[in-house]
C-alpha cells in the first residue's frame, strides 16, 4: 500500500552525457534541466516501486520544478521524492534536487499507477 511520506533519493554524477549541450536544452557544459528532472522522476518511481501490485508500474503525468543553480561536470547531484497525496491510481510527490547542501531545484511531480502489459498494448 502506498502511504504518504514514502520517499527515495536517487543520485548521479554530472558527466558530459547529462549536460545542457549534450541534451540540446542549452549551450553550457552544466547539468541539463531535463536531466535534473529525470533524476527527480527516478526518485519518485523508486519511492513507490516496492509497494505496487504485481505487474504494475508508475508513469509520469506532470512535473514542475525550478532550476536555481548550475552544476558542473564532476558534481554529485541527489534528488529526493516524497509522496504527499494518494488518490486511487494518482500519486503526488514533493521533489527536490541538491548538490551537497545547495538546493538546485524543487517542485512537484504526478505519477499514475498502470498495468505494464495493458499500457504497452495500447501502443499498437
């Protein structure tokens, strides 16, 4: 059962592969905003993964976040997601990313519980 307060922290080290230049979201050699947000989504997915019914997963529906500070190649970045609301198959999270003690960005994320096979079958 998914409960309010469940949380998980995911981490990455900034490499060339996740820079704004490489991801096409900017022209600077810093952590790309989409990469930071993907790390937040990963933390949310993993926060509830062990509580889902067999054959189910979650998919992202919405994410909103600030991106307040840059992170250079070599920096370690962590993102934490915590469940704030559960409404049937809808799960809301508070998300935040840090480099050390510095807040990089924070916001909210919405995920939906789906049956894996049924979800994939709709792709045709």
